[in-house]
C-alpha cells in the first residue's frame, strides 16, 4: 500500500471514528432518557461501528494482525445486525403487549 493510500485510510478511519463517537453519544443520551431495552440495543449496535473503527486503527498501527482484524470486523457485523433485529423485535413485542394485539 502506498503512502497516499495509508494516509487516506487513516483519515477515513478518524472521520468514521468521530462520526461513530457522535452517534454513540447521541444514542447514549437517548437511552438515558428512555431507559428501554430497544434504545440500549440500538446503542450497542452503534457501538459496534465505533469498535470497527478502533479495530481498523489498531490494524493500521500494527497492533492488530490483518487476519484478526478481518475476523473481528465480521464478528462485529454479525453483532450489529443481531442487536438491530432484537431491537426491532422488542419494539414490536412491546407495542403488541401495550395494545393487546395478538401475533
């Protein structure tokens, strides 16, 4: 990888990290206000995006092997999808219980 590619990757990771940190912060505030399982799950899903960025930065600094980085990103992808699916299911289940709907 050329020097231009490395610096471009580092810049994109820093920007992604900043955006992810902002989203996790906002989700944290929303969770503290709502105190519901679905908000916690969304917070955890967004935290996986931040964790992916951290893994990328660790790999770029040579602190995380490429193979470990690759595997970790896939695990975090699965976790993100799982958190979001459970959050959606929780909201639907809670709404159905509140309105007396039958599934």
